[in-house]
C-alpha cells in the first residue's frame, strides 16, 4: 500500500508502495543524527514537491491480479525485474 503522485496531489492507491520517509523519526537512513536532519530537510525541500507535482513516479515493471500473487512473488524473488511489481484486486 502506498501513495501515488499525480494531478498535483498525492492519492492513496493500494497497489503501490512508495517509501520516501518524510519525518526524521521514520527514516531508515543510518547516519549520525545531525546529518539525518539535513538529509530529511533536503528531501522535504527538493523531493516531496516533485512527488506531489507528479514529476516523480514509481517505475512499474509488471502488474498481476491478486489471484496470481504467488507468481508475482516468484518474479520478485528472481530479481529479474527493474521497478515495482503490483498486485491488483
């Protein structure tokens, strides 16, 4: 589950996981706290506006119906894809 940028706003779409961390507490970056604050600030200033404007979108490699979840998982485990693998109802 995640958010998809488009039309100048972020809308929820359950098939995409878009994980840019917005808050310092949520970040998984392993750096000293002072550098982390700078990185988060730069992401908020430079990345999030581009996401909100629809300029940054995930690359979708392939979509599968939920009934083929096992097949999609095999593709993910093979590492033969570049981009997101989506499941839809």
